[in-house]
C-alpha cells in the first residue's frame, strides 16, 4: 500500500489555482498566435525599411510591457 500524503486544503487550493492560471496563460498565447498574421522575411524587411522608430517621438507611444508582467491584472 502506498503512503498517503496529507495536503492542507488551502495548499491544495493554491496549487490548483496556479495550475489553472498556467494553463489559461498557455491557451491565451496560443489564441494570440492564431490572431497574429504571418509575415515572411521579405515582407518584414519591407516593413522595417518603411517604418523606423526614429521617425516618431517617444511621446507618441505608450509602454504597455508592464501590462503582461502584472499578476494582479489576471
């Protein structure tokens, strides 16, 4: 007979919650990948030649990178 492992209900809840969060994050990334159009190397080179970040002022942009790192928004 295998030894049973006693697990605190709160710890089990936290483990399940984190596992579900990981799966949902993976599924969101798959979904976003499906929505992102494919760009081949030639097309990307044309885009890079047409648009340069130096052509724009920093004030024209909003830094949204912290949106994806903030767990409190999940």
